[in-house]
């Protein structure tokens, strides 16, 4: 049973890590598009902004367990299976991307407009403003947002165990709940709490390190 627990913990770490990387990459790109395409922004395109914003809102509004089931055909198309760790990465990434995008968008919009205008007054190109002003100034908030996203993913990964995705959630359901093994279910709960606590502490520390105001 200890070997099963360790293997399940490693599966959870794997699916959450890979999903977090995809969500961070695509979510940040989405956030930048939403921030820079608004009316009066660097790459103003109100129509594109509304369309992308609505798509993000649609995916954010779908409960993960429903999204997990709806995406089964797409998951099979992408990874060739609907069970296991890699099958869980697809819905986790798709759910995490719009979630993180909105959080990163808030951090990017909180950047002082005076800094952006000053950079433009000095002749900075628009992509220079994004690279050297928006991203560095918003980085602490972006890191905090990614931390929140990863914590949410840990909970979602446990939920994904209900459909055979592997990990601690699958272990708790198959060997804990279905076999009335209360001790194992408690051990899984402790493992998830420890994992969330570690992620939150690490994220807070990294965020403070990037915060020049701290």
C-alpha cells in the first residue's frame, strides 16, 4: 500500500506540474492579449478583445467535472486514451488556462499607466512596453496567480481520479472509499494538504522575491 501511495503521489505531481506549465504559458498569452487589445490599449482591437474575453468566460464557467466528461473525445484524440495521467493533463490544462488568464489579466491591468506612458514617450516600441514594463511590474501578481491556479489544480486532479485519471484521488476512491479504508482516505487527505501548503508557501516566497516594493 505504501508503494501505491508513493506512486499515486508522483502521478499527482506529474499531472499537476505539466498542466501548470501549459496553463502558465497559454494563460499568460491570453492575459496579454486581453490587456493589450482593449479600447485605447497598445494593440487596440475591441472586437477581438470581446470575442476572446467571452471564450475565456465560457470555459471558466464550466465546472471541472463536467468539462472533464465533455472533453473525453478531444482527450482521446490528443493523447490516444481517456484514462491515466496524460489523459488528465488535457482537461486540467484547458480548465487552468482561462482561470489563470483572468488572474494574470488583473495583475497586468494594475501596472501603473504612468510607467507605460513614460516608456512610450521615450520612444519604446509596443512590444518593448510589454516586455520591459508590463511583465516585470506585474510579475509578483502573476506568480501569486499561478500559485492559486496550481492549488486549484491539485483539487481538480483529485476529482479527476473519479474517472480513472490516476493520482491520489484515484487511490482514495478505489482503495479508500470503495473498500471502506478510512485510514487510507485520511492519509490521502493529509498528503493533499501538505502538497497545497508547500505550493502556497513556495509561491508566496517567490512572489515576494520579485516584488521590488517588499
